[in-house]
């Protein structure tokens, strides 16, 4: 075999290989959950988001970088493998609160790629930058929070503040990432002894709040009872007032009527008033008739002669009357 034939075979083989490479690298597919960026001699074009089969210049002229549109999860402070085993990193999660207490905080950050071009070229490792920004954000928020808020009712606020701070940092970095949510997984104290002490403090605080609520309830009950009693007293006083006013008005009317009669017949009215007063003041008094010499005059005591008839006598009388 001559050298010319060998070179011809080698040349044909190279051409065939190049043709195969051109055929297999001139097309690419994008799923509905994916997006792609075409890189031409190291320069990225606009993202391709339409799903389906797409064509491009063969490698090495153009290269397609296909990335997912899905939501990713960054696990901060722990790692969970496919078997479900969890590895914690206490050194990474150990933080100091605003009131100088130590807590262990791990969380999950949900994020997605919003600009593939920036994601590929604006940072050497966007995931590492996101991790560092997450660490800075959560440490800043925990450092300005009280331990009670971090361990109990303030978690939602800490999550919101961490998300806002992390989003602002990622926006400044401009690495094509968007932070969707931040979720605290565990916020706990570093050892059992501290946890037990904090539990006792929390129980005491809950007991205090219970007692305060009971006292407030008792106070409200007594206040309502006092207000009801006050209202009843006011109502009775108002009724007595109306009664007294009406009685006084009636007395005035009677007095006016008597005064009118007195003006017409002074002596008769005077004698009548004296007699009425004596009847009311001395209802059971005995009457004696006196003479001018201040001696008692003889008179027939008809009142004393009216004795009560015994029941037996009444029966005899009735029987006699019947006969």
C-alpha cells in the first residue's frame, strides 16, 4: 500500500469523524422544564426557553448549555443523602443572638435560575456564593434577634427578614439567581443543660402568663359586677327621686287646696285641721268633758257599755231566735 493511499484513507477517516461530530453536535433538545444558552466561541447568546428540537452550529463553533427551570434547595447547616441520613455541621450553624446567647440554626433556601447567561458567566461558582450569602444573612438576622424570638414565636419574622436580606445580596451580586423562600428547620440550644434551663424558664413564663390572664379575667368579672350593681343603685335612686318629686307635688297641691279653703273660712278650716290632727295623733284617746271650773262633768259612757257578746251567748240568741 502506497503512502498516498494511506494518507487518503487517513484523510477520509478524519473527514468522516468531523462529519459525525458535526451531525451529532448540530442539534439539541430542550424540555418544558429546561432552558438553554448557546455559546459561540465563548460568548453566550440569549436564553432559549422554547421546548423542542433546536439546531445550532456544530462543535467547536457553538455549544449548548442546558439548565433546569426547577426550584433548587440549598441545605444550610446540614446535608441529607439519598438514603435519608442527615449530617449536621454545628460549626456552620453556631450563632450568637442579640442578647448574647448561642443557638444552632439550620435552614433551607429555595431558589431558581432566572438568567442562565449571568449564572454561567457572572460568577465562577454561583452556588457557593449563594451559600456564603445565606450564612451572612442568617447570622445578621439572628445577631439582632432575642433568643426567645429565635426559639419560639419569632421564627416567621426571622425567616422573612432573612429572605429579604438574602434577596438583596443576590440582586447585588447579579449572578442570575432568584431566592424564592427561606425556611428555618431547627433553632436549638447547643447542649442539654442549656436546653433544660431554657425549658424551665419558658414553663415559668407560660405559668406567669396564665396567672396574669386569670387575674385579668377575675378583674373583668368583678368590674362587670360592680358596674351592674352601680346601675341598679342608680336605677333605684332615680325611682325614689321620681317618687319623692311626685309626692312633694301632691303635697303642694293638697296644701294649695287647704290654703284656698282657709282663706274662705279661716275658723272652720282651723277647727277641722285641729280635729283631723288629733284623730291622727291620738287615735285611741278617751274623751272627757270638762266644765269651766276644771271639773269633770258627768256623762253617760256609752262607749264603755258596748261590750263584746260572748260566742256562747250569740249561739243561745240564735237558738232562741230560731225557736
